[in-house]
C-alpha cells in the first residue's frame, strides 16, 4: 500500500504580519508543522502498523524552511518526502495549491492508494485544500475523519464527524481522507529517529520539474484573494457578583 500525506508548515504565532497582497509575511516567523497534519502523519503510521509493506510519502509546498516539517515527519516514521519549492508557487489560494499538489502527485508519485491531509490549516482554516485535491485527481474524498477503522485492498472504512452525528463510511481507494485532531495517537520522535531520517530521501522540485503550468499556480493561478485581513477585537461586559448569587444571576437572566 502507498500513502501520500500532504503537510504544511504554518507560523507558530498570533503576531502575523500581512503583505500588500494580504498574504502572510513568513520571514522572521517561527514555523511549525500544522497541528492537523501531524495527526495525518500518525494516521498513516497506524495504517502501516497493520500493513507493514505500506510506504508513506510526505508532500509539502512551501519555501526552503518547509524542509523542517518534512524532516520531522520522516523522523516520525514516514519513508520519504517531497518539497515543492518555487517562488512561482507563492501566494497560492486553496485552488492553486490543490492544482500544484495534484500535478506533483501525477508527475512524481503517480501510484498511490490513499492521500491523507489535515482537515484544517491553522493559518487559513478553510478546509478546502483536501477536497479540491480530490477534485483535481478525480477520486472520492472523506472529510472530518475521526478514525480510520479498517483498510483492505480497494477500500477502507472510516468514522467521520457530521453535523448531528458520527457516521461510519466505506470508501473505494484511491481516495483522499481529511482528518481531524485526535484521529490517531501522537508520539514524539527520539534522537535515533532523527538520525535514521537523515538517510531517507527528501527531494525538492520546482514548477519546471513537475511540468506545472505557471499560469495555474501561485498568485497567477489563484481565482480568490484575501480582500482584508485584520485582528478581531474581543470585548466583554462583565458583572461581578459577590453575594446572593442565585438571585442576582436569575435577575440578569430575566433581563436578557
């Protein structure tokens, strides 16, 4: 079995600055692996425990510093990694990102059974890239996955969160799974895991390497843009109650 895990490096801070195009300025920021993507890697590793012949490829798009996220994933237990790094990829919305990832998968990976992504990225929170990737590859997708229950040749079962319930679905492979936090148990890599990771293959490709149409990636290929970015102001009116708690609380409830 072959699994592709799409991961992303995100800023580890709330003090985000924006460019004139309303894109995040990442220079000078501390970056971390997107928390949802760490669960995506662990979900793939749990499948590998059941199917030892499974090969896990990590795929990321970003600047050169995104190698750190891939190296961390390799230390966790993934088999190899691919970084898509090109200035022409920068400023991509979810549509352009999905097209670029899909092109890399078609061009450099080709054969796969499952693609796993985090449901959200903490720097965007759109939950669109996974489903968009499935659309680009013309394969089925399951979103809000809480747990991968069983994997067999040609299909898998997964428990997914829906608006009013938790449901179990069977889906044919190849497919895309968009996972939630808690879908797998997290573990930290040890020093020896990082040493082993140094011997694993990590390839870096640009737009030309994956034969990407540069009119369809980055800002040029993004039909949507951020019109305005701002930090929300949170204000609360608090009432301090020091005695006759029940009576005071009820009186305020009646006023509401």
